């Protein structure tokens, strides 16, 4: 259900979901990974995306970050992932 919901949400937002999934899988596989059970934390880009999404949610009177707010923040991001999603129709 969750995968179908995300796909439908991205489709409604104008994204080419099949191509976007492939591009995101490639981008994720290229990221460094933690080995050996070390402690992990959110990176700078993710923290910034969550801050922007939270700010947009607050502006709209929401008490939580809806998926749509995260997608808006992602589409506006000035990083590699933002370029990937915009390149596949998410605006």
C-alpha cells in the first residue's frame, strides 16, 4: 500500500515514477555506507530537507510534516538529489 501511495503521489506531482525510482536507486547505491555497527546520523542534506519541510508545514498550520511538504522541499533542493527529482518531472 505504501509503495502504491508514494507512486500515486509522485504521479500526481508530475514525476516519471519508473525512471525516478531507477535514478534514485542508482544514487542511493553510490552513497557511502556504514559498516560494523557504528552509530549513524542524518546527513546535512537530509537535515536541511526536513527543516524546509517543517517550515512549510508550519506555514500551512500543520502539526506534522506531510509527505507532500517533504516532496516540495525535495523539488526545491539545491543539491544532487534535488536535481535528480527535478530531472524526472517533480516540480
